[in-house]
């Protein structure tokens, strides 16, 4: 599998080696030729599903020719109509999902539910009610769940809460407030990386922004949150960033920009070379069949699915959906 960064003139190749999966980034010659099914083409014509052959010049250390063949897999929006909820958070294998539901009888506010499916081609079934809460963020193995809830009935604003379970067929324990993060009142859209060691969310108040915090292991306290994106990005966009998804290595961020109606598309991808400095470089995701207005992006590398809350035709009506055959740009 390859990914192309035409602006930087680089191609990243993922392939199987003797010691496992390997990733290599190669420079692309400015005079490189591209051919798709025997016809001259541009780099943007390379799509997931193409079989690609690269010609590499060892003396110049650049790729000089790209030949692609086959029928590409076009990204496709599929509404998860069997789930009547919002802001789905799937496990790493996509077989379990947690989401929030409004309008549940005999309840005030949102209730968290969970559903499961056999594989990526199956419907979600076995819908199970959990407990009150909003904006769920489940770990990759499905054993830890973070969400927003009030610490007691008289609390004016929700805080981050956490719960866990021993196995997927066991119930979650009673949730507790994340004490080291309780000073962050009314946070938004938490995201827990697959390994459960990195947490992103949007802080509120005078210095509202996307922040990130880490811990050494699942039993360790969370560290002090720090900015995830440079403040200059929101200033330039004249909007605010929310609903983040962070890659396991911390180098790719997908999030939504809201608060500025001039943008027809609101999903961004940001990249950086190390995870110690905030993200600065960004571009809008304009992938075919991705709805214009999207929240809660959750990408599953194993199944090439982008779970979202959005709607392909009606705005601002939202539903949980999946972009099939999706590759991060």
C-alpha cells in the first residue's frame, strides 16, 4: 500500500518484510511519470485498490516512474441505520461500538448504548443500554471507556469519567471521575487512542483548545494536558477545532473545524514529524463521498473504515455512518 504527498514530493510505501510490516518514505522525482492502466495520468489519479509498480533510481535516490493498474476502490458512505444514535466510538477491530442516544424513555439527557457486529460487512446488533453519559471514547480492546458525565446530580457541568471491565462479555464497573482532570469543566469530544495511553479532548473556558495528555500505563494517572494544535491554526481558520482522532504514533490528526460557515467541508487532516510539538500543517479532506459536515471521525486502519457522525445529503441532520474503502490522505 502506498500514500502520496504530492506537495512534499514523497511516497510512503507500506509492505510486509521478514520482521513484519515496514514503512519506507521515498522521494519522488520532479520529472517522474505516472501511468494508470496504460494511460498518462497525474498523482491524484492513484487510488486505493490500484496495483502499483515503482521505478526507483538508486543513483539519484528518487522514484522516476509510477505504473498503476486495476480498478480502484472508491470511498463509499454507508449509513448505520440500525443504530439510532450519535458519536459512535468503535473498538480497533470495529466489532463493538459505543454511542449516545437521546429520547430514551424514563431518562433525562443522553444514555450510552453499545452494539456489536460480526465483521465489517455485517449489521450492528445486540443493542445494549449502558448508563447516562455523552461523547464516549472506548479503548481499542473495548475494555476501558471514557465519557462525559456529571460527578453528582447537582453538578452544573460534566467532567471526564472512566470505567473498565475484565472482558468484552462482562459489564462495565461503576464509573468514577478522572480526578487529575476534574479541573477541566465541561470538556468536549474526548478520544482515547487504541492503546489507551493517550487522551485528546477539547478544553473549554478562556483558553479553549484541543489538548492531549498521556500516561505510562493504564493504571497510571494522566499527565498535565498540553496543546495538541498550534493556536495559529484556529486563528487562520477563524473557527475552532474539535472532534479529534489521533494516530497511534501521534503524527496524524483528523478533526473537525466548526464555527465558520464559509467552509463547505469541515474535516481536516494535520501531520507532524514528532509528537512533542503541536500540529501546525493542515489541509481539508475532500475525499469523494465524505459528507460536507462531519463530527466524531474515528479511523480503523485494519478495515479501512472511517466512522463519522454526519449525513451525505441533509445538513445539519446527523447520523452515525461509515466511509468504506477510506485511506487517510
